[in-house]
């Protein structure tokens, strides 16, 4: 019998990705869902997974008392729902990315992270993708040598995919913290979108262990395959003393070591299978964290807030034309300053 009870808040398309993996997760079972804005969506989701549906998330949490909550609503609802989950004493919560939309969100969640007993993880599941795990194992072997450069990019903006990509890079670099960013941004069309951020960004990154990185998002990022879908151009590469690794989400991965190349091409069915496996592994990692306080999930809230602080640092750098040291205390009006700068072009 599963040890843990799970519930989902939000019944949209991404929620199915969280729910389907319970076929592969032995430690927990999905028992309930909540969606307040769309009755038909909630009923369909509840029927699909044979669970109880609720119109009110607080009611669901009080009645069902889940051990793990999957928070899969839109990002602008985190500020309301994450404190509620914490106040109701839920042991663990897995929140979809991005963790924040701006300075105010970031500050509130930093305060929450400092005092909550709830173990918050962020849904950057690709850290558990088999291909990225393979690349990480190779990079961390002594034979490949020290990393000279991390190159990571995505076709969508900082909010939509950029925080995913920085997590890939950090996972290859033993999660060394970011200590400096020097970046620029372009385009204001997406500032008022579901995933608010400039249309594109380009940034030099310095990590605490001395490794340098290049972080591109949007139209400044390289196209990694012959496909017009912008979400498919996700890439991370580590160039080391004795070789390199390259992982591209929709294309495959490459390992070069001692003059030999190991290639793997990802096919569509394999991508779906690997994505599901990564999500299942992330879910299991949340259960492991519930059992053992010394095993925080790799995509924990503290790390995600550090990564978003670097995003805010990119904005400040674009405004000031100067490198920004991380951690960085952003001004309250950072977003309005950014809009003013972008309006000039």
C-alpha cells in the first residue's frame, strides 16, 4: 500500500503530467483535486483519475489532509496558495515553475521559505531526465576535468523556460551558487503575458566555484533543431578540460571524451516517456524528503529563489549596464524601471 496521500490544485493540461506518473510511483497515491474556475475541467480530471474533486482548495486540504500537494495553477496564484498550504500544515508541496513573476513575489516567498515547515519543491523535473543524468555523471567524473564553460539556452523567455535552463546548468556544476550576472534584455511584448519577462535575454554568469556560463533565452538563443516550435530549442553544454557534454531536450545528447563521441538521438515517443520518468523521479524525491530532512529535493524552493534572484539581477544589469553581484536585493520598482528601459527601443 502507498505510504503517502497526494492532491493536486489546478486541473489544466500540465496537471495531467503530474497525475499520470502515479502509475510509476509506489510510495504515494493521488486522492483528490481542486479547481475553482472551471467545473467541467475539474469533473473531467476527477473522473479520469477516479479521485474526489473540490471547488475549494482549502476545503480539500482540510478534509483530505494530503502529505504532498501538487500546485499546478498559473504562476500569479502562487502568492495566495503557497502560504495557505504552509499554514494548513501540509508536509510537502511541489510547485510548477517559474516560482515568481517579479520582485514582490520573490520577497514574499523568501520570507515564506525562511519560516515554513512545509517542504517546497519546484517542478523542474528535467534534472531527473535519463539523458541529463548521463551527462551529469560524465561531467562529474574526474577524467573529464574541470569545467571551462557552461553554455545554456532556450527558445522561450526567462520566465517560461529560462529558470528551467539555469537549473540544468547548475546541476552539471555541482549546484555551485551564482555569484555574478552581467546581462542585457530585449523586447517588451511578453512582459504582460502568462509568463512575464522580456522577449529575449543574454547573460554572462559567474558561479561560486569559478566556472563561467553563457545564458541565452528567446530569439538570442541558438536553434538546436530544424523545428519552428520555439519551446523545442532547450540546450545545455559543459565544455571541460578533456571533453564536453551537450544535452538538448528534444534532440538528444552528445558526450565527447578522449577523442570518442557518444551520440544519442531522442525520438518523440522516447521524449514523452523520459519526461514522464523524470516527473515520477521528482515526485519520489519529494516523498524521500518527507521521510528524511537531510535529503532536500534538488529543485527545492531555496535554490529556485536563488535562481530567480539571478533573473532579477539580469534585469538590474540591463538597466544599469553593470555586472550585478548575487545575492542581490532588488528595488521594489525594478519591473517599472525595466519597462521604462525597454520602451526606449
